[in-house]
């Protein structure tokens, strides 16, 4: 007499234990973490070696959508920007220049103004995205 064995079907493994384990790990890490909001720290640049001289305030150069320039709020042209940048850098080589283009300003115009500043001797240039996103106390 020949006995035939039933073939065993592969066991079905449910996803429930895996989901339970993931939930427990998620709960463990949530309860074990800090709920502190880490923001971007705004550090002022170094003010020198502690002498009685302080860093000059930054120059704000605004570039409008139509290519018009303004120097600390006053309308100017590229020649003025070149002259004044060279003059300020001669007085203080660490003079900070902040270029703030309008949202729809042409990237070619932005790079031209940065080239003008660089060729005039500016070593510290910052490109700000939003005109209203800058706080002068940070400089």
C-alpha cells in the first residue's frame, strides 16, 4: 500500500505583524524625540578684532524688473555703482554689498551687476532673493 503525502502549501504570512511592528517603532521614535523647532540661526559677521572700529553698514543695491538700479534707495546707473563701489572698497576692503533683484528680474542683468561689483573690487557680495526679507541688524 502506497501512502501519498499531502503536499504542504507554502505558508501565508500576513502583513499584520509587520504593520504592528512599524507602528510600535514609529510610536517609540516619536515619544523619544525632542519637539524643539530648529530654525535658521542668524549670525552677524565678525566685527573685527575688538578695536574701536566697527564694520560699515552694507550697501543695498536693488535691481528692478526693467533693469533700473537703486543704491540705498536712490536711483542710480551702472557707472555710479562702479565708482561708489571702488571708493567704498578703497576705504574698507571688507565692505558688504547686498544685491536684491526683483522677482522677475532678468538673470543676465543680475550677473552683469555682480560682474560690475566684482570688477570694482567688491569682495563681500550677497544676493538676496526678497527685498523685504533682509534685516539690517544682521550685518
